[in-house]
């Protein structure tokens, strides 16, 4: 077995900085989102994905794939969102075993109300702190790593 390629000081600084930044940033934005709208990040992700489609619907498996969640995890979360009237679940017309998640009027209202504060939080805690050049570099880094991991950046 070859010797490990330990991180040098520069690499360790970048790795540790990224990890700490990601944890702190995710926690802050999630707190802001919940404080401002009562939504969790998962709620927001589901509602955002549903509202991005003209039909306001996604097949459960496709949405789970998009969110990088298991189908069962998403199904449990959707059940909790159904109880709050944010989404409904319908049988898939072309596959009796499949389900389609549909955005309700209440869910659409929730995402429309949450989005402005959420984007302000994202701006305040990362976007507006960076120069245009830093934003370009961050975007390039994200594309490189996501592509390497076999995925694409999804709007």
C-alpha cells in the first residue's frame, strides 16, 4: 500500500477552511430560513424544486435523485409536508407504484414568502462578501468538483 499523500500546509488550510465555512454557512442560513419563514432547508428545497416547474409537480423518485436523498427519506419528509398542507401526493398515472408530489397553493405561498428573505440571507452571509472575481473562482471550483463527482450544478 502506498504512503498516504498527506496534505501540506496550504492544502490543509484550504480543506479545513472549506469544511468550517460550509458548516457555519449552512447552519446560519438554515437558522435564518427557519426564523424568517418557519421552513426547514429540506422544506425549502422541495418547495423550490416544485415551484421551478410549470406543472408544479415532480415524480417522487426524480425529486429524491435531484435532492440526493433516498426515496424513503423523501417520502417521509413529504408526509410531514402534506400534514402542513404544503404538498400533496398523487398516484402516478403511468406507473401505479410511483408517486407524484404536487405543490399546493399553501406551499406556493410559503415559498413565495420565504424566497426574498432566504436570498437576502445568502447574500449577507456569502455572496456580498466576495468580489466578482472570487465569485467566478467559487463557481469554477463548484463546477469542477461537482463534475468530478459525476453530477451537474442544478438550478
